[in-house]
């Protein structure tokens, strides 16, 4: 292979990668997630606002789906926050965990390790005292699933 | 370690009004419901379901979880301390197991 041919080929390869519709918008939902949100929160995803005040820390690419570290933090004062949920859109059971928070927590901070079956959005949802919901979303790419 | 054994870690000392991190690791399989690949029989799930965090016997947080949490769960959560006291976690699983663990914290 000469240099010119190689360059042409790699250009094609890069184009191909760019075409893959891998990145989905943050608000794209799955039926399973909607069902779970209705059941546990009583709202649909469209009613939850994505805000920068909620910070969700998770790896962009997870080494193993069996153990993905997730940290939820927020600058919203704890007095205004009631409850916290963690969801993974494409898991067989999207609900991972939920935490009832009280002012005695002092701060919105929760960290754990979760299982992910495949590449999916991870969501941290907070319920505020005024009844509204806010969230942070992050896509985590998983190469080896961890749901059995 | 046996199922249900846990490690609870808090700072030994803290300032009044400080927000500290309470960290814990619990030995538990957290297995989801699944079929035995050899026999096709259903294997029921075995997971922790609930964990209460108490400070001086006052309920601070309740954490509900399912099989989506990794095996041997690690959990970290914030706690604001105003007085010296005892941090206690009480956790249970879906097979009736119930355990608790305490740690002291000195507030200056």
C-alpha cells in the first residue's frame, strides 16, 4: 500500500466512524425507563429538567459493566432537596437506588458502584421540596456488560 | 467474609457543623433473578433492599437499592455533625437478613 492509497482509505474510515449514530440526545428515552419513572416518581422524563446544579460523575468508558462508580453531587442546598434517584436507561431494571435525604445530611452527596448491561445514559434525579424534579445525565460506554 | 459483614468508616474527629463523608462496604452478592444455565431453574434474587443511616439514633437517610447496585456495595454519603456521637447503619436483605454497624465520631 502506498502513501496516497493509505490516506484515501483512512479518510473513508474516519467518515464511516462519524456516520455511526452512536450518540443519542440526552432526552431520548426508553419505554422501560418511562415505565419505571411513572411507577417510582409519578412523572415522565420530559417533565424533569436537566440542570447544571446537579453533578453526576461517572466514567465515559467503563472498564466493566459490573462495577461502574457513580457519584452524585449538587450545589442545591440540602434543605431544598427531598429525595435522590439513580437510573440506568437500558438496564433490565432501570432503577438502581434511591436515597431519602434530610437536612442532617448537610450536603447532597451520594456515591456508589452500579451494574450496567450495555452502553446507556445514567441519570441522577433529585426531587425538590417544591415538588419539582431536576436531573443530570451522562452517557457511559460499556464494553463488557455486567448484568449476568 | 460472610454475607452481611460490613465496614463503616467515618473520620475519627470533626469540627462542629462539618459535613463529613460516611463510607461503607458491605459483603453481599447482590445477585439478580436469573435462570440456571444448566437446569433452567429460576434462581431467586438475593440483594440488599434497604439501608438506614442514623446519627445518635436519629434517622438521617434511607437508601433503597436493588440488584442494580454492584456486588459488595460501596456507598458514600454526606453527614453533618453538630455533636459527638455514634454513626449507625442498619441494613437488611430480601432473605430476612438484618445487620447493623456503628462507628464513633468525636466533634470538637
